[in-house]
């Protein structure tokens, strides 16, 4: 059973997620216009219930409340003093295109970090593209934000069709970093056996260096039976077969306690080890400051013994 029945506007971080609940999550709407074929959010129970109540498909996000009420509720909780660190978002993307376009994303960020807010820090992780007004707002309050651009190397596993170009998203991250904001490139989802290939990873990392982006985190693609179906439709058959082969379909793991809808296949331990060590070696050689996401580990694999990498303790990007 999931802990929440429906998506809630603000939720405390739950046991098992990174940094063990010392933050809250913010979810202003259900659904996400990026519609990534690997997105696990669409299969989470609270998302399904909220989408059904709001009468919208996942790829057409709808706000949990009418806009005025959403902004009022957001500003009230931000001013309450109950929230210290806020992560955006678990089940959607704050820069889903329709709400960047309508100006709602900007208004929400303003409400969360404006003078009346008592939130100390807002952590954005996004596959989206903020517009100029949003970038200016973030740059004007650098201590209030941590910015994480989720961008991965281009490989045969090409499933980012609905996202805006990686170059534009990285340029936005560089502009935000230039404003003094703690900025990290999150290689997510990192696809074992593909994204770690030197031919893809090296030019990608060289591109980050050129933009002055020196902080990297990587976390591996989660996969389950129900997630495999949209991926199979999206990818060429040989690529899908090779990708699936890197996972042990007989070995599943529940990632979050008391949330039975978070069961995913494990990456084969030997594949994971080779991938982590190859990636870490390149990041070290190129002088990056980096961590591996510690949440998405493989059962039976002692991740304390990976060579050359450190696991995220939840504070790297906070
Ligand atoms: S951007 Fe994130 S929340 Fe949105 S569809 Fe992609 S993975 Fe899901």
C-alpha cells in the first residue's frame, strides 16, 4: 500500500528516500507534459488516483486546485515555517511546458521563495527548460535555490523525444550557475551498458566542461514489467532487448518501505559494477565533483566497494 492516497501539494519526505525525510516535496499538479516513456510516476498509486479525479491523462497535467487557490495555498504553507527544504518534484516536473508557457511555474517559484516565505531552500530537479523570466528569478535569489538539470548523454537508447534540446537545457543550467546558484547536472536516467560508453559519455562530459558545469550526479534507469511496455514501443527491438538484458528480471526490489508500487528489477550486479566504475573513472579523470545516487542500488551488491566513486548522502545537491 502506498502511504498517500492522492497527490498532496506538500508532503514530508518519506522513509527510504534520500536524506531520510529532512525535506518536503511539492506537487502542484498531476501529470507531466514531458511524458517520458520510462517515467515511473505514471504508475504510482497516488498519481493514478489524482489523474482519475481530475479527469486528465498523464501527459496533460492539471493543477490540483484552480490556479488562484493553488497560489494562495502555496504561499500560505511557504510562510508557515513548517517547511525548511523543499524538493520539486517527485511525480512531475516544475517546468512542464504548458505551465512554463502560462507563467504558472514562475508564479509558484516566486511564492515559494519570496519575502514572505520561510522556506530556506528550494531544490529543483528538471528535464524541462525554464524561460528567461524564471532564470532571472532564480538568479535573483541564488541562496534560495539548488538547480539540477537532468540531462543524459545521447546514445542508442533514445527516449527523450518530448524534451527540449539538451544543449538548451544545459545552457539554462550554466546561466543559472553563473548567477551563483548551486548547480548540478543529473545524468538521469543513466542507462547501464549504453550511457557509460566512452563514445557517448566523453563528448557529453566535455560539453559540460565547456559550459563550466563541473558537478555531476548519476542515477540508473529503474525498470519494471509495466515500465517495460512503453519502452518496448519506443525503442528499436534490438536496443530494447539489449537494455532489458542488463536487468535481472528474476530479481526485484521494493525501493521504498510501505510503498508496494515501487518494485523494480535489479540491474545485473556485474553490469552495474562495470558501469559505475567506468563512469567514475572518466569523471575522476576529467576532474568532476560527482556522486552516484545511493537510492537506486542493486540488491546483493556492496556499493561501499565501488572503486573511485562516492555515494550521495542526500546533501550533494542540497
Ligand atoms: S520529466 Fe520526470 S515526471 Fe515528467 S514524464 Fe519525465 S520522468 Fe516523468
